[in-house]
């Protein structure tokens, strides 16, 4: 049956809003070209969406042509405000944006879990409130929290997991209490990083890939046919528990020590660096595992080392490595990473694996190429290995994109 006039208008409005979400501000002429609708129909929908407060004129096109410039229309940013949180073992980072994703405020705070659950939660919630105030947001429409651990599929809540601080789980409840009219979304940090890498980073041209998170902990996010796959219990990608050769034991249901985490987690990377002579008592002050990897890459001529690190391992002194020790370290690290990557490739055949997190970004192409060479020898299935583009920032970016998509979907529905 043909659509009614009101249904057709709703479909056209939704199409125009999607284009404005994806492309940014557009002229009526550009909307006509992209939608295939007639000029009068586009004029009607622009008038309708403007009257409803969903879009507004944001400027004029810079096209060089005779006559007045065409008006540019964009989504009304202050229709809603959003917040994204990256919750880690040692602290919280937050950013606040408007509906179109313009970042208005950013802040972070270290949190000492030893101070108790209550004070830790209060620090995190107060950080969100201060950032919202700085951004001029009286009300937050949606808050997306990215945290390590398992998210219960039925409830969307962070599950009580051994090894993670109690304040993580309590934080979500506190946000519900302090922001009762705000939509709170919780997602695994690695899943959010994968969404960000797919939208803006290393996997922008892939609808099937796996992101291997390399940081304090180890995890993986699985994206198949464009959809994030969380698993029956929300635990798809818990690669840190994968039994692998080369460890001193086996993991348990409550502890990933003895699993892949024992070979590729930040602590294991630092220990390997010491064994290879890359990390020692002499040298400049450095960060954690990411800084060690970054300097090793520079040591083999793969790029310049830079300041930073610290979020993925305990501070230590990082020696500027010579080429033999740096190459030995990177080869040994690639040997370890290949065990996890090969398992993923053999099981899922994703065609592409992104080495994510701060360590994956620090390793760059130098580390990715080494891992790829080993996968060719270990597995019959082709798999491209790419370094992260966004690194640790991917979690906040993914949280913001998730909040933005959810809020726009509700407001434009």
C-alpha cells in the first residue's frame, strides 16, 4: 500500500536528518541532490524541521556564483547535551558535548581506590557535574559510561566482577541517583574503542574486524557485518582469559593470570622490556608500557618517541634503547601478541585486526607488521593487522558517539 502523506513526510524528514548527521551542514540544494527529492519537497521539509526546532540556519555556503549565497542548515546543537566517561582503574575522564558532538568541556581526575568506595564515587560524579556546568549544560540528555568488565545484556548494568574496584559498579547507580532525568548507558570500554576506530579510525573501511585492546588489561571487541557482537552473557572478547603457551599456569574463572593477559598486559610488557634490556634504571623518566613500546619503535628507526604514557602501567625509567635491544624487544612482543591474534583469526576470520589502546598506537606500523608476519606463518586465513589511530582516546570518542547516536535517535524519532 502507498504511504500516507504524513508517513512520506516523516520518511523524508528522517532522511534529511540522517544526512545532516553524517555530512554536517548542507544547503537546500545539496539536500535535494543527496535525497533525490524535488525542490518544493525539500523546501517544505526544511521549513518543517526548522519550525520544530531540530535544524537551524548556521551560515552560508562559500560557493562562488552569481546572486546571494545559499543558506546552510544544520542540526540544532543545544537541543541536547551529552557526556562521555572513560572509567579506568586509576581515574575517570569525562567530556561534555552538544547534540552534534562539539566538545564543550573536558576534565579528568585520578582516583585512589584505597580511599573507599564512597569518596571515589563522589569524586567521579562531581567531575561530571563540574564539566556539565563548565559546558553550560543545565541538563544532560544522555551519559555514556565506558568501563572495563562485563555488561549484563538484559539490564545493561556493569556486572560485579572480581578484580575490578567496587566504586566502578557503584558509580553507575550514583549517576542514576544524581541525574534522575538523564539516560545512562554503560558499555565495555573495548567495545566503545572499536566503534570509534570503525567510525573515525583504523577500521573506517571495514564492516568486519576485531580490535585487540592492549593496555593495563587485555580485551577484544568483535564487529561482524557492521554490528558489534557482545555474546550471550556480554563477555565476547574476554581474550585475557585465553589459555596460551608461555605462562606459568592457567587462568581461572575469577582471575586471568595465566591467560593471554600474563603475556600481553602492561605489567608483562614492562617485564619483557627489562628482560630485553630496553627498560632499566638509567634513562629519562617515562610512562608505562606504551612509552616503552614507543621508544623501542624509535630505536629501530620506526618513528620519534614522545612524552606520555602512565595510564597502562606503573611509572618506571625508560632507557633510550639501541637498535639490537629494541628490535629484540619488539620481536618478542610480536611473538606474544601473535598468539592472541592467531586465535581470533582462526576462530572468526575477521580479515582485519586492529592493535588498539595506548600500546597498539605506540607500536604503530612497526609492531603491526611484525605481528602480521607471524600470522601468515601461523594461520591459513588472511588477516591484515593495523595499528590503532585513536589509541586510548578511542574509549571517550566511542562513548561520545554512542551517546550522540542514542540521543539523536530519540529526539529525531
